[in-house]
C-alpha cells in the first residue's frame, strides 16, 4: 500500500470501489512495482466476492458467483484488467434498466459489447459552464503528497503546439504530472497515484518510460482541458490580430455604392464578399500576413490532431478504460472551448479552392468529427444546438477563476442558440456531392485526343470531397449503432432549446443570401435548402437520322448555343472554375432561389426565383434560362426570362417581355466600372442581384430618369397594380397546371405553394380589393396556356384568379409531392 493511503471501511458488494478501479487502471499501465498493487487488488476482490455471497444467502437467491477473478492469471495484468471490466459490465447488466439510460452496443474485435448506461446522451438546458463548474476542482485542486504529505498544487502552464511529430506536445504532457517540490516525487495529476517519472518529466516524447498518457480517465480529461485551454489562448490572440488587420484593410478599401434609382440594370459590387467565406480575398496581402496565416494553419492542424488523439476511442481495436468510461467533464469542456467556433467557421467556408489549399486542416477536421461521433459524451457537441457566447476569457482562465463568461440573450431572456456543427458539415458534404457530379462530367468531357489528364488541383479536390462524403456516411452509421436519430436539420431531437428567430447565429451558414429577409419562415427556408440545387436531365433524348441518339433541349432558350459549342473545348481552368461555382451554389443559394444544372452539359442551367414578400412579385415564381459560354468566367453568362406570359408581359424595366434581362453584371446595361462583370464575378451575384434589386417594392423607378423612389406616388402604385395582376396570372396560377407534374420544378412548385398557401392567398385578397381585375380577369388572345380545364371545356372570356388559384392548389396537392429530395 502506498504511503498516505487509507483503508476503506467497507466495500460495496455490487461493484468495486472507486479506489479499486484506480488501482486496476494503474496496474494495467504500470510495468514496475506491480506486486503490492496486485496483492491489494486480490484482497479487495476476495472481500467483495465474500460479501456478495453472504448477501445472496441472506436474500435467498441462488445465483452463482463468478470465479473469474479468483482464477485470473496474476502475471497478465492487462488480461486481469479486461476481465474486471467485463465483470463490471455483467454487474451493470444485472442492474434494473433505466428508461432514460438505454444500454447500447458497439463492436470491437468481432465481439458485441454494451455501452455503459452512463453514456446516454443528454442535451443540457443550462450553458456548459454551469455543467463544468462541478468539475473545476479536478483541474485546480491542491492535494497532499503521498510521500511527504506536503501540499502539491496543480501545475499551470502554456501548451504550445510545436512541430514535434509526437501526437502530444511536451508542454502538454508535462502538465499531466503533479510533482512535489519538497520530496521531488511525482504523481499522476488525474488520480494522484505515484509515478516513477522524474520531477521534470515532459512525457513519453522525452522519457520513454513515462506512462502518464495512459494512466486514468481523469488524467485524460486534464490533458483535454489543457489542450483546449492552450488553443483558446492562441485563438483569442489570433482573433485580436485578425481584427486589427481587418480594420487596417477597411481603411484602405472603401467600395462605392452601386445600388440606387435612375438606371436600368444594377451591378452588385460584391466580388470580394462572395468569395472565401466573406473574406476580402481580392486584396493583395503582404507576405508577412501570409506567413502569419500559414503559421496559424499549422497551429490549427496540430491542435486538432492532439485533441483527436486524446478524445475517447471506444472503437479502437484495444480500447482502454478511459475510452470505455471517459470522464464526464469532456463534453462541457469541448462546448465551453473555442473549438466549436473554429469548426463552425471552417465548415461554413464554401471555397473549394481554399479547401484544397488548406487540405491538412480539413483532413484534421474530418478525423476530429469522426472521433466526436464515437463517444456519447462528445456527440452532443457535434449534433446539439450550441450556446452563443458573447464574451469570455477562454476556457483555462475561466476554470482558474480569472474571468466570467457571458452568453447572448435576446430580449425574451432565453439563451441564444446557434445551429449544430453537423448542420454545417451536412451542407459541406452536399456541396462535395455536387462538386463530384460536376467533376465526373468534366472528366468524361476532357480532350482525349490530347491525352491531357486531370490537373493536380482537381484530383486533390475530388479526393478531399470523397473523404468528406465518406465521413458523413460513417457518422450516420455510428449514429445508427448508438440508436440515435437526428432531425432533418442534423440535430438531436432531444434538443429542447432551439435558435431564436432573430438570433445572429440562426442564419449563419453557407447561404450568402441568408442575411436578406424576404419574410420566409423556418419551414419554408428548410424546404428551400433541400431543393436548392440539383443536377438533372434538361434534354429530351431523340433519334436522329443516320446518327446516334442526340439530346434535344426543346424547352431551353439557348439550345442553339449548346449545339454550336458541342465540340468546343473549354480550358481546364475554366471548366474547373464552373464546377467549383456550381458546387458552391449547392449550399449558398438564398431562400427562394433554386438552380438546376444539366447533368450532361453543366453549362446549361435553369433558375427559379420566388418574388420577395411585400413586393408586387410576392408569391410568384419566375423562371430563367442560363447558358455559360466557353470563355466563362472571362465573359458573363447569358440569361433569359421565361416567365413573360407568352411574350405579353414586361414585369420590370429590367425584365423585358422578350425575355431580356437588363443588368450591368450581364453586360446588358452600361453601368459604372465597378458594376461590370469581371473574371472574379459569379453567377450567384447575378441571382442575388435579381432577387434583391430587381424584384423590389417599387420597380417603376428602375427605369432611367424617373428620379428618386417614391412608393406613394400614383404612377408607382398604378405600375405595381399591373405587376401584381400579372404576377397572379403568370407567376402563380400558371404554375398550378398538370403539365408541370413531371417537370424539373415539380418539387419546388409543390413545396413553394403548399407552404406559402395562406400567405399567397391573403396577398391576392389584399390586391383584389384595390384591383377588381383579379376577380374578373379578362382572357385575351395571347393567353394560350389557359385551357378552361378547371371551369368548363370551353374557355370563358374571363375568370376569377382567386378561384383558379384554389382549384390549382387542389390539383397540386394531388401530385403527392412533399418537396423532399
């Protein structure tokens, strides 16, 4: 028995005492001085067996006592510890089941084992600092030396993520020891058992005989705490430095306003905003800044790899005790650190070019997320809604009582929550799937005659996307093994606290247009995200005389351009640029915008844009055809409006009844230089421009020379009245026909009108009060789409558009389309 240790008065007959477990864990990992430890373990276990036997005799039970412990081979300490773990599992199995802590299984070494009942997932209603408060002493306590009985304080230092190849930096493993400066003995900082390491031991990287990293679950928790604390300190410093650099750049960069009345066609000067997750990447950066950024990336990789190595790994071939029974503080430690914020920002990055350039970071993220999904203590950090921190000193400083943490609270007093990390990861995987689809088509279309293979950047991007998709599949499989189900948003259903409607983090995501409010509710936004982007077949296969089957784009305005460029060669860089841009749109489209790219010809695209609320376009759907020329992005795309009432309606000064779209970015209007298309412009900018600056509340003033906007002017009101009438007829009622039942927009039509039915109906009633033409719409000779199929076999001279809307909704509901992918 070690010095300073006291004998327990009694031992539970149902389970080994906590002290016994510590001794067993130490016996598993220590190679020297095992004799006294094993002797004490044997004595305690024999006492337990005797107590259990007496208890069974007193209670009249006839259960047999396992002789596993008595028959164990004392020379094989590892086997002994594993047998004890198995016995504890059997004892847990015999205990009454708890409905709130269901037993789950996992597989290792071709054996099925049970998850301990303490592993049940729980999503706390209280912030993580309140949960972590009960474990504060573990990291800061002062204890008596087991040899000289002098006070031994918990060490404190700075973890530096150096370039050592060992998974744990020496600055970390040194902090896992608790040395006594009086007698120069050393202890494990977790369980405080003596270790043979010298007082200045810096871990296995410097001392091959050191076993401190495999001692106990408490020691692992302390290692995780120090890792997270060290990273928090550097993360906060990096944020302060980045903010200073951003302020300096902002003083040099003053963009000119490009939005205003008096001109047909607007440019959206957001070339530098829509790239690289909102970073001003178009600005040239000094080499010193680049060096600092590269060094920060190195720190991130090392920190994530260290954390991955330390977290519980129950699926390992030989899981240790701290893998199967980790310390309960691990979940709150992760939640309270800056790691979730870092992961969230990196997962929201939609630049595939940046992924490839920083592939080490993203591979480290994949490994960490997989490890977090392995353990039920960390899985809630991955799948649960997170608290939004407004201010805090960092994990280590808070634990040591050197600052307080403040959480964001809206006016209602509830804690503000942000989406789970897995939501961002799901969007990332969806973007990777879109990229791989485009890359596959690009690979099949490359010039075989020239013998050119895919470039390194394409290979690296495809490989990384494949790893991300595989990680998503693995995490879903692990969730199935754990018996956990996720909501469609990718969160735990037990998350009772959801993001507040106006929370800053509620719309934080990959959608660049999410910050623009169009009056859409959460259900509608979720449906838009699911249906936002797809690769589909836009062409109709037809037989050609004397030739093989060809593709006829009969419902596409730029079919002629497709035919002319069929044999044209698009350079590798241009093709790669298009594939990446389409992949970005898979998760970056704002609510109310949908894109369909042809699965054979990626340069053939169809677009649908919903009219924003509180505009004369509200509730309507406007379809566009888009063609990407071979010189793209050096030249802008071609865009054609299809929703024109058969060529009879001009919905806006920017939108002609011929289908022409007048926009500076498209080169169809001579705007200022900053409004013109450049090689850094994107199709996404064009779509956001149309939705936010053409489909507006006072479109009359988009006409040049009409002066400043005055929404109460009679000319504007009259113009809006005509636009609203045509919106009801051609952008609402016209879509509710059966001919669209099997079209590419069937899910969009069904989800849009079914989810917004009440809003659209109310808006039509409001419009009809000032415009009786809506209730008695006159059918003209240019109304070929109206067939009178709802009212009679013979088309009448007029119809009630409100009634036609309701009848059309009945028909759409009969399509049995839910809007799900």
